């Protein structure tokens, strides 16, 4: 049986076990018993972890065991297996991308974000000329993949703005992703005609109560609208869909379990798209809101460096073909040692303020980065660890051909 056939069989088993049906992920999530899943994770024993490690393909119960406290003593074995699977599927290639911040305007208040509307910050939205200057500065660093980021402001930084920006950006980059407010499926389909290749949208947390606590004002308060965004992306035929939770905002283990459930749902229903998983942790930000969140959270809610390594390895063991990303939120030391284990794409040389590449004095960052090395320094470090920096993502057509051939 081929690896893809095994993956399909595993997803089918997960679907049957969880009574998966094409009713929308929101309804599936509503049927989950959070307390039961938490008990399964926290009460997993060494035997459950060993069973998961012995399998060629893992299901949701195995993933629960691999992210449990009981798996901590097995971290070396998990890392070894994760690295082997990564090399088998992705070789030594490591994709590089860079975020381009278009605007820090936002119509939401979120407890953890420097762009929150209540923060007394100078707001800026790049003009098309400024976007072009940013593209030129980024292109000079060697990048061919760019992630366009903006605060959530539908009126001033919405569909019409993106339709103007994308053709400018597409002149410089072969692969363009968006990380902006959730849009309608028809909007994503229209943006594809302007050069959009992929979209990153993080649920932040799958806990409704916690979500409501941290999203205070604005459209982002709508939990279900955001939750259904990856389904709208799949319906629009977007090539790559990026998922993630803001680690530390809620119970990172339970959020990760629901992310795994969400991924399996999407893979079964929107199999033509590729999927990417990111691991953002809470970071200090302008306005100090994230600092307050960090101070108020109990230590068992936050995720340590060792636990993050465990989580990354667990994801690779759960899905050997899933793209895994690690951003400059993490330190140079951490990334240098963790990326070779299971990560397939990283950002480098990132600046999280609008206009900050062409004007290095720009401030007003969404959050502070930790790995502040240049892109070339990061590439050299990764090359010294046996990885091959790749500045270009899959061409959409080639990716579609690969998936079709894999299914034959």
C-alpha cells in the first residue's frame, strides 16, 4: 500500500470513529467532549505512547498520547522518528518566506495583539508605491515567496485593497499568501484571479469561552465565522491553507488536539488543497496587552521550549506529509536546533511593521520577533546543518500535478 493510500485509510478510520460527516466543522466541534479529551491526554500512560510510536500511521488517539505529559520521556525517540519521516518526504529542502506587513489598521480589540484598535498607535496603510518599494527591498534578499499581512479592517484594508495590491506583489514573487481578516468564499475565488496562492488563518483557540474572553470588540468576536474560514478557502480552491492556534492563549494540548481534528476534516473534504501548520506562541507586543495576558496565565497553560519540541514532533508523526512552519517569533538558538527535526518552512529577516523593509526605522510592530538575524544569516546557519534553503514554494500547477499523480 502506498503512503498516500495509508494516509487515506487513516483519515477514513478517524472519520468513522468520530462520526465525521459533511455538516461543517463547527457542528463536529460542538459534538466533542472537551473534558473527555483532556482526560485522555492527561491520563495517557507510557504504554499508550509506545503504541503510538510503534505505528506507521497514527490516529487522533495516538496524537493525544504523543502530546501528553507521558510522552515527555520519549522525546528523543519522537525526534528521531520525526526527523526520519521529514527527510523521507521532504528531503533536505527548507522553504524560506517573508511577511510583508501592509497595514496596522484594525477594527478589533484582542487581548494579545499590538494592532488592537484600543492601542494608542500611529496607524499606517501602505500605498501601492510603498508596497512596490517593500517588494523591491524584499526581492533583493532573494525571496520568491511572500506572506501579505494586515490588521483586520474591512473598509480600508479589504477586498478592493487586496485586488489592487496583489498584481503589484505578483510581479515580484511567484508565490503569494495572505494573512488578513476572514473573507467570503467568493472573495477568495476572486483574489485567486489576481494572483493569490495561499491563505493563513489561525483560530487562536478552539475554546469558545476563552475565545470570547480574549476577543473583546469587532468582527473577530464571531467564533464560528472564523472557524469556517478554512472550509471557505477549500471551496474557493485555494492552493495552500495554513492552520494554527496561538499557543498559550488556551490549553495548548486541547487546542492542538482540536487542530488535528480540524485538519483531518479538511483533508477529507478539501483534498485538492495543501495544508500547513504553524506554531505561534504569545509574544510581547506594542501596548503591552500580550504581556498582561502572559502574566495572568498560569504556568501550566503556557508551553515551554521542550513541550513545543514535543508538539512539533507529534505533528510530524501524526501526518508525515504536512508542511510545518516555524517563524521568527522563536529565538535563533531554538530554531537552529529544532528546524532540522521536522520543520519544512521558515520565515527569516522578518519585520512586523508596515514599511519596515524599505525604511528600517519603522516601528509599530504587531509583536516583537526573537530571531533577528538577516535572511542570509539564517540560510547559512541552516545550510551548515545539512539543510538546503529553497526560496521558492511549489508552483501551483506543479503542486496540483504532484497531488494528482500521488492519487493514481
